[in-house]
């Protein structure tokens, strides 16, 4: 199994410290020392592309810039990198979403991936004019993806569901290739949607035993739905250094900079989250600032101030590579990673961990046809003075 790696575009701002915001937090708008300009995000995108990341996740929500518009601009600033665009069913019609995806594929030459986010927070959904409850949102996502998938197959679609109603819908031009659909969720309703519709099921970074249970659950759901199981991916932060001591010193630096009042405020907001996945993230750290290594090299400190993915792989390049192979042995084939700051951390991981995984035969650079990488010659080496 060849592993795939994706990076992250911080469309809310970046920093050398942990940036709050995200899923279920009380922070309306995140931020950082580096504004999320197209110029800065382009630096991250080009670095990720050069280092061998296949794609980059762009988040969705009131706390960040719009993912569709931002990635459409960044597509002109890159050549190969794919964009894993997060979006929420129900805020646009399925016909329009299918058309947008087809347009993006044509103009980006096939570089769109879609991360479907049902939305776990009632208050944020209502701010966008969506007043459905959580269970109804998952039912709508099921109907939404039924329409989108049919349109992408070139079918003419009429559906009168509980939440989605379209008549005689079709696309003049279908996307080529059809973008992979990524999706995550820990509730029973999420499992049913994943089993029926998605190409990649994503989990946040829990310890391996918990991840193995999720994989088994989704495989069972897919079998009951009469469908081949999806691929599996994991969403993690990463702090990778030449030595383990250097990596943990960086984690300690990030932790020491956190304001206890900010931690308390964020955790208060997250405690009201309706997301089962978010509850699982909170259970890993319990609001404490000590004993945050919840599994070897798995650190729960990020979740103290950030909603959503709250764990990081921390260790030497060798240790991080070993943990990645441990998750891969469970069935995880895609890794969606991030770090603080995202530009520098992409290089730490891309130059430190990816070569180890390449040498172990579990990863190769997307543009590498299998040949040895070209070594840069040293100008005038060996020349006679």
C-alpha cells in the first residue's frame, strides 16, 4: 500500500504558536501573526507541492476564509497540488455543488478533492440560515450526495427527499475525473453516510486501538450497505525534529505559551459541542495541561485551544515515521497533516519523515516515476584551483 500525504492551508492565519478557533469553539474568528493572504498561502501550497504532498485541506466555517474561493485563487499559484475543499451540504443546492465541482476540475485540470462536513454545531449552522438538527443534517447529507453522485455519472435526476428536492437536474459537463469525496464523523448516522457515499473516511487522531475500532465499524457498515469499504485517512498535527528531545521541547514551548483563561474559554465552548468526534478529542486531554502524551508520540495539547483535530505526532523523524507505519498497518492510507507554523513545519516533515518512508517503500513522491532523486551537483567540486 502506497501512502498519500496531504498538508493544510491555514485560511484563518498562521503563527509560531498554536492558533485557536475551529470546530465548536467559542472563537468566531481565528487569527495569527501571519495573515492568511494569498501570497502567504501560496508559499505553503508551493512548499507542499515541492515536498511531495498530494493535496492540501482547506477548512470551512465562520472562523476562516471561504474554501472554494481561496483554493480557486491558489490553483493559479501551483501546478500539481490538489485541493481538499471542505464544504457543508445544505448551504448550496446539490446541483450547484456538483456544477461547481465540475467547473473546478476543468479549470484546475483535475485537482479538486471534496471534504464533506455535515456540521456538528447547531449554533454555527443557524448563523448560516440552517436550522436543521444534527440527525436531520446527516439525512440531508445522504440525500445531497445521492443527487451529486448521480449528476456526476451523467444522469438526469429528480429526487423528492425529506430535505433535498430537485426536479430534472443534469449537468451539461460532468467532472473529469470525478473528485474523491472525503468525510468524517463518529455518530451512527455518520457511519451510514460514509458507508453509502464516500471514497475516504477520515478520523481525527486517536490512539491506534480507537482508530482500529472505527475502521472495523465503517467496514461493517459498508458491507451491510453492499458496498466496497472506502479508503481510510487520519487528520493529525505534527511536530517532527532531528531528535525526540527537540520535538518535545517544541511541544513544551507551544504549551507554555497558552493562556489558562483562553484554555478555559475554549474548553467551555467545546463542552457544548454536539459532535461525538469532538467529545472524543476532549476526553483525550480532559482539559489538563499535564500528561498530554496519550499514546507514544501522540500529544493532545493542540486540542486545548483548537476545535476539531486536537492531537499531534511528536518525536524524531524516525519516531514519527514509525507511528505513521503503525497507523498504516491498521488500514490508514491517507494522512492529512498540519503544523505550526505551516510553512516551516511542512519542511520539517517533508525533508525529515517523507524520505524515511520513501526508503521503506511505503511512499513515493507523486512526480517520481521510481527513479532515484536527482542529486544537486556542487559547483566546481574537484576543480583545480
